[in-house]
């Protein structure tokens, strides 16, 4: 089975401690453990960075490897709303990218209503807490082109 790469952007290393009323009390490590338990045969890689360039480098590193990777699940954090560079990186690669948000960005401040990456992603999932990552993984698994 091909791999899925989950990329988390800035401040998402603080999950479990960061604004728990919005992002919950679970850590990403707990969520990844549940995901791996649910899909034991699915190889899941995880990468988190607070740096825009590091995220772009990782997208480039895997994005042309269509034999090895089924897709990327990307929570770009606040870069979602600002980074044309990440949008360009997604546009450049060959594997699908699913945009993920833990919170329902549409119900938050207006600046979070704009996503520069949404138009270049296969689809977007938001508002289901850490379950958003499960749903995105499932979307990649079910994508007929994978
Ligand atoms: C987020 C939403 C973004 O607006 C915010 O900057 C984040 C997290 C989410 O998962 O809900 O860092 O991407």
C-alpha cells in the first residue's frame, strides 16, 4: 500500500496545550496512534514544522514520488491564509493534497475564511477536531486515482 504523509504547519506542535477550547486536549501523537490502529496496513508518515520553507521542501521531496505516496494530508495552520508559496508547491507536484483544519475555519474570524491552498488541493476537510485527519486519510484511500 502506498504511503500517506501528514504535514502539520506552525503551532500545531502544541496540540493538546494550545487553545484547547478550539483545538481540544488530544496531542497529535495520540491521534496518530489511533489512526495507525484503525488503518494498520497504511504506512503513515508525519512531519511538523513551524517554518514555511521546511514545509515546501517536504512537499517537493515526496510530491513527485507517485509510486511511493498516495497523497499528502496538509494542515498548513495559519499559512493556509497567507502562503502563496505553499499553494505554488502544491500546484507543482503530482500527488494529491487534502487540506485539513481541526477547527471550523468558516465559523471563525473572517481572515480564516480565505484559504490560498484550497483551490490547488483535491478537497478540504474542516471542523471535525482531530477526526479531520481520519477523514482526509480516508479520502486519499478512496481516491480512485491513487
Ligand atoms: C487551523 C486553523 C488556522 O486558521 C489556524 O491558524 C491554525 C489551525 C486548524 O486546524 O483549525 O493554526 O489550521
